[in-house]
């Protein structure tokens, strides 16, 4: 696998339960090798108003050639009207780890 095919998809959710639901679905469907998530605080503008919320940030490690299917699965399970779904390509990385990602994602 070329390193540029590996990437991290960032997604925020409003609850730990939703983060776990999305993470489990992606890993079980072999759309992600691993999903890590942590609690974060977000300040953002939504519908003309500044808001502050506790959210959960997901770090989805995947093969970016599968992004359309990953995105569709996230949208199917996500409760937000406009969820954050952002792709960060992995430019360089530990080759055995990148190979592991490739082996886990179908």
C-alpha cells in the first residue's frame, strides 16, 4: 500500500455512546482498522450563534480509497444535521503500521 492511501478521518459526535456506535460499525464492517476517540470541548458557530459543547472526537484510521463508503456509514449513524467529516492523509508513517491498516480494511 502506498502511504498516501492511508489516512485519518476526523468526526465529532455529541456523546460517547454515538462515538462508540460509529467506531464499532466502521471496524466491524472492515471500513476502518482502528477508531480512537476522546472527549473534547468545542466552540463553534452554528445557525448564527456561538455555541460551546462537550463533544467526542473520533480518529478513524482507514484506507482512503474506501472514503465514500466510510462517509456513507458515518452519515447513516450520525445524529448531527451537518457532521464534521474531514480527511487527513498520512504522508509518512511507520511502514508496518501502514501495512496493518491496509490489511484490516476491505
